[in-house]
């Protein structure tokens, strides 16, 4: 499934200053029963957003109208646990295009990149600055500049650069995905496959 | 300079290296199940792609399947729909499918090794993070997302940056009642759940050398819980003995050819790792977790650490203990437990049932405990009966259920109710993992058994 191109994103952000947010929290297993990629955003952080009787948990950040935007800012080790791509789908379908953290779990990071959510890893110090800035002014805007690989707090101008390999960067900038690439390589892959011992 | 086992297997599967990008990485074996594959098949159709090598993919139903009355239609319409999709997609593309009721059916990471699908030197992926299990055979095995499942179906490749390499050495001899599960929970408690992120871990040293294949599978299975993409253990005689004669294992001349290749699968003496850690077996006692991630574990006789003694943020730590209803300084032994779960791709094999039976033999299930004993596959289920373990556990007041992932992730009806406390041999104690509001203590089959007969968290060494 192709996704929208990602170049420069200016948005307010939703802060979630909790560490080790696992993919079971991002989307609990009982919501993985679809056979199509539809409606996962509704169940993003389901058990943190809703009480068992489906009423809203008012104290949870996604239920606080002060915080909104296309950027989700999470604590260290974001996306640990299960490989479910549904977690990245839920983040995307809810309306986020970028997740910022000081550390990402491997599979979640890869899944995000494959579906058009940009994972931006910043230093622990810069992450603290972001949380503080949003806490002080929830309307704080953040700029994610993919061509320049920078993240900027637009209120203060404080800036940090982030890493992304040039292959994935090109993909994100153009809305390409790996399947397009691999499909074009099929003959080369077949030549390789015949040499495998099993 | 020498190379590592991991390098040898990885490098031999690189179809193409992309400059400042991932490797185009060839996959020998692809395992699929009902939950993470339907959208991949849909994507395949939408792009007018085909399955390139149907005989390199194997399908089983495990994640959402019921563990009782498997002969009846699945009641939950959404689960039934996923199972039907797997069956139809497999049939359409000619992929071997061991669905519900099939004699080879079981948890994907149990049936792979059991049927000789898992081989040393192979690359194995599945849309499930515990695919790391198969590393026990000297394979490179790891979990992937659904987009990657589609990539493997259509091209037998995925695009992966090569991880860094870590070696974890544990020498010495494990004490009484200390199992492979405890070894893994010990390592995770030292490294935290992100300590091995970005790495592939090779396990080496006396402890892993003397471990059975099933024990090695348990350790490699939990590699993901320290953040590692996977774990790997060099194959040896035990590995070859385990594989020989299994359904998909190489036979005749193919076996001899395979053995020649497998014998070179070890880390050279002068190979360098990006990170190396060493522990001694004597440091490890039976483990139990007390928090909401697998890194929050401790020796069973310890108390819950204070927030200032642990790595990471105090807010997160307190949130976690608050969810569990525990206090800093609490003693774990003696906590009243409601549920015991024996099973999962971590501890659902025959040795786990032997361990459980060794403790419950001649004792009775505690009245306050609801126990779910779920074999990893029909083959395990049959072994339990053949070895007389079924008689032992039945006599002790337990029932055996039918194979599946079950309460590990509670996608079926095996849900621990809100607020209830479970001792589980599975792999994750995340909030709500075993059902909304459930509270999980991860432990070995021995701890699970000791708890099941006493009704409270119990050190199994007191019952051995």
C-alpha cells in the first residue's frame, strides 16, 4: 500500500512521556482480527484511551483536546514487543505521520518506515526539551524537515539532526516502498535462489 | 580477522547490498499464521503479484484459535474469518497449510523445528517477533511486519540493514531448579528490554552448550524481549540429532551435503563482536517478573527493587508497579495467584510439560488456581499422553487443553480477567497482554507448577 510523500511536516505534537511503550499498548491483540487494513486508528492505545465500559479515560493525553497534531512524541524504547505492523497502521490511521522518541524498538521502526510513518530518533536531552516545551505551551509547533534531516522546535528555534539511511529517505520523500524495489529485482533473486542449498 | 556465525549465515543470504541502505536479504523459510498474513495477501493481489516460491512458505493457524472443542466451528466470527482467509490464501497459492484440526497443527515456532522446517544456516522469518526461537538451530530467524510478509511472498526477500553483533557468554553450571527460562529472564533483567536493540545475539558458553535443543529454543525465543532482533546458537551434535529424520529434514545425500555445510557454522576464535557480555551461571536463581515488561524480573527470593535502584524513569517504574498493585520492597514469594498458564512458543514443548509434571506429581492443584495447560502442538499433546504425563497432571487435578497460542496473547477466549494475577510461562507481561486488566508474572514451568499446587508464588526448589 503506497503512502503519501513525506517532505516537511510542521505540526503541534501529542506528548506521551512514558518509557517502553509496547505494541500491545499501541494496539491490543484483540483488535488484530481484521483481514483488511481498516479502522485501526480507532483502537490506537485502546486500553489507555477507554475504560472497560468504552467511556473515555479523560486523563489520557489523546482525550485531552489541548493536545493534537500529526506528531506523536514518546518516551525511550518506543514500540517494543510484538512485530504487529497493526501498531504502525494504528498510528498512521489515527493521523500521525511522525513519531519522535529517544530510542525505538527495531521492528516497530522498520514497520513505520515501510508504511510512511517517519520515526525520528533524538537525543535524550532534546526529547526532554520537547516534552518541556509542549508542557509549557501545548500549541508548540515542531518542524520535521526530512530533506535536511532536522527536527526544530519552532518556538525556540532549537534544532537537532536525525539519522535515516539514504535509501529509506528517498522512499519516504517519494512515497515508494520496498515491494516496488523487490518486484523489479525478481530475475536477480531467482538466479540467487537456484544456488541455495535448501 | 575471523567471522562470526551470524556473519557467515547473513552474508551468504545477501542478494544485493544497497549503498547507505538495507541489504536485499534472501529468505529460505517463511512461516505464516492467520493474524499477520491476510493484509499481505491482499496487497499481493492489489499489485497483481504472485507468490514466487509457495514451497518455501508454511502456514499454520495458532494465534486466535480456541484451545477446547477444536472440532467445532470457531464461534468468534472475526477469528473464523481470519482462519478462513489463511486457508483460502494458502489453497490459492499452493502453500502447505496445517489448519485447525490438522495433526501437524500447532504454534508456528513449535511446529517449525518439530517438522524439520527449521535448519542450521537457514534464514527464517515470520510475522511474529518470537521467530527468534529458530535461532537455537544456528539459523538467522526473526520477526517481520506484514509489509515484509508481502515482500517474502512476492520476492522471497526482504530489505534489512545488517544488525550489529553481540555475544552473551554464560559459563558454569546452573543450580537446582534453574531452567533455560530463568537464564533468559536473568539476561533480560540485566540488559533491560532495550539493551540488545540493534543487535543480533549469539549465546555461547557452558550453559548453552549443555542445554537441550528445547532449552535453547526457549532462550532464543526470548531474545526479542531484550530488544534483539534475534538470537543464535552454534549447531552441534545435539542439533543434528534433533533434526535427523524429521519430516522436512534433508535425507540421504542431501543430509550429507547439509552436514558438510552445517559443520562450518561456528564463530571463528578471532572473530570480534560489537559488544560482549559475560555472566556466571551461579548468579542465576529461579526468576520471576514483578512489573509490566520482561526486563522487570528478579530472583524469586528477592524483593521488588526500589525505583532508585533500577535503570529508567521513576514515573514509568511507578506506573508499572501501580498497574500490578505491588509496592517497592514487596516480597514475591507468597503472593496469592489466581491463574497459572503453562504453554506458548516460549514454554509449550514436551520438556516444559515434563518439568511441570515433576512438581505436580503426587500433589493437588490449589483450589484458588485456575490452570490452563496448553501444549504447543498436536505432536507435543501426543507426547504428553504417551509419556504418561497426562495421567500425572490429571491425577493432580489439571486438565490439558488443545494446542495454540492461547493465553499468551489472549486473542481467543483464554483471557485472564481484569485484576486477576497469573503466573505464566509465556513471554510478555505487558499491561493487558493476557486480557484487559490482567496482571502477569512471567516464570519457568517449575515456578508455574509450584505456584499451581500451593496457590501462591512459590520457589520450586522447596518442592523438588
